[in-house]
C-alpha cells in the first residue's frame, strides 16, 4: 500500500496529439524513477490515431497508410503491450504513472486492478461490464454478443508504469475500429457507453467517477 505522504497529480488534457502525450508520460516516469514522492494520472482525449503495441501484426490494419493520411488519422508504434488499437474523438484514455512496488503489485495484478476500476466506474451508468479470461480489457454482453468497451496496454520499467486504459464514451470512436482487427481479433465487436445506454454522458462526469474509484483502489 502506498504511504500516506504520496500524492497523485492529475492532468486532464483535451484533444492531444499521441506523440506529445507519449513524451509527457516518459518525462513523468523519469521524475518518478528519481524517487520523487508523486504519482501521476494523465487523462486524455486524443486526436485520431491508430497505435501498434509490441506484439503488432501489421496486417491487422485493414486500410493503407495513404487512406489514413487522407483522413487525418495518425499512426504510431508504441512500446505498450498488445497489438493494434485506436484512440480519438469519443474516447477517454487514462494513463497512470505509478510505482508498482509501493502498491505491492505485479504487472498482472495491476492490469486486473485497472480493469476492475473501469468495471466499477461503468456501474454508475448501469452498465454491467466484465473481464474476459481470454483477452485483456473490459467487455459487455449485448444480445448474447461479447463487445469490447475498454482497452488496456501498459509498459513497466523498474516497476514504474506508463500507458494504461481507455474507454469508449461516444459512438464517434467506433469508426476508427472499423479500420482494423481490434487487438488482433478479426471478429471482435466494439461498443461505447453511448451505444449501451442510448444517450451521451459528459466526460467530466465519467472522469469524476473514475478518479473516485482510482483513488479508492490505490489509496491516494
């Protein structure tokens, strides 16, 4: 458990370029590696981007780079785990930068904790979400079909994290997932909060509930 004098610094950054946030995450983690008693949570809505993780399979991208350029969609090869995913308008991404050792967590436990935080946050919106034993992330069942609503990919250096978990808030983001085999699965259905409850919620409300669950779980 983290000691009482450790603090969480939160940044809410709207409509940010992925490369810029990638650099910012690295800078925050380097601060933490210098034994600074402060953790970070970056909250971002990215400009439209498709990212590949360390386990990338390039054929999971179903359109050409020319198509992406013509539609102002960036592409980025990341150091996170996983395969291909999308970030952009209609999705929030939460990047915790913390010391796992201070929380007595290994990587698998940390991933499960992030999944559970998102699952508990979705309960505020009457969405019954679950983990799946075969895939990382957060899922819902609709008409007996498994649909993914939350995506996770992390990178750990000397017990210190970067990257994190994303959640689809609005249907706008779903078009990006049509350009790929999400997470390397060619038949994976993707959904959003709007798609589940048939109405839009505010980013601020979702962030409020997520931070509450995050603080409770990590004891900030």
